[in-house]
C-alpha cells in the first residue's frame, strides 16, 4: 500500500502526493486523484490501487465513526470510536438483517462473518460493509 518509486521516482513528489491523498475526503475526490495519476504517470500499479481503496475505506470509517477495521479471511471486526455508532437504531436493524452473520459484542465491536480468502476480497468486502454503515450513519444526520 504505497506509491512505488518505479511509478513516481521523485521522492519529494511522492511525499507531496501522499499529503494530497491524505486530505481527500470522498470517493469523487479519490477518483479524480486516481485519474490525475493516470494522466501524469500512466496506468496505476496494484500498490497504488490498493492505497486508493484504503483511503476510500478510511473516509467511510470517519462517517460511520469506525476507529479500527480488522479484516481477515473469515470477515471483519469493526471497533467504533467511543463505542458509539451515530445511528444506533439503524445499526440494530442492519445487524438483524444480517442474521447469524453479524453480531455486536459486549465491548461494542461489530463482528461480520464473511468468506474472504484473499486480500482483494477483504478490501472490497470491507468497502461494501463500510459503505452500508456510512449510509446508515448519514440517515441519522438527515433526520437531525
């Protein structure tokens, strides 16, 4: 998860790109940044593609108040900042819709079971789940 030296040889430029990427907050900005990289440096290598996906996931985490994401071959464990989700009622509904594949632990960590044998599936699956949770969190904002 980096910008390889072979893709952007100049260290100062790579650092500048990292700083710009860290400031991006939504999918449109990240997509535009990716398009700019393609225009300037050519096709995006896998490492950069993964970096962009992780930045997208980090943005979703901010919206859903997720402090930590532990994704593995059997699913994901999400830890909420201050043990709180912005829209508890919607979270309970979401967990109910997942059936036995999701549960909220006593320490307020959300466990979602999935079959993700490879890292690419973990990234994609985590992004999908966090997109759903971000949408639920935003429902609370709209209602307020």
